[in-house]
C-alpha cells in the first residue's frame, strides 16, 4: 500500500468515525429530549461538538509527539528490539 493510499484510507476512516460519533451524540440527545426536556438536545450537541474539537487537537499532538519521539530514539541509537547503543562515527 502506497503512502497516498494510506492517507486516503485514513481520511475515509476519519470521516466514518466523525459520522458515527455525530449519530451516537444525536441518539443520546434524542433519548434525553424524549425522557426529560427537548432543550437537552442542544446541551448534548454543544458538549459533543466541544469534545470532538478537543479530541481532534489532542490526537494531532499525540501523533506529532510520536513522530518526534521516534525520531529522537532513532537519532539516539535506539533501534527496534535492541538496547541503547552509542552511535558510531558511521551513524553520525
């Protein structure tokens, strides 16, 4: 799978995840509106929107930190399945 195919696949998965989250929030809001008060639907929508925005940015920073940590480990001489080693002059 090429990088472009992976990016396209991740975009579709993200879209599906957002749609399913919106549907779940809508169902929870509808249940709250049916059982209690219709204004609860507005409250659930606001909370869901704020939660989605914070999750979006948190996921982006997690991904970025994973890239930075992976790069740092590689530069420090850490390789998969091995102990720390000092880089040789060839590695520098």
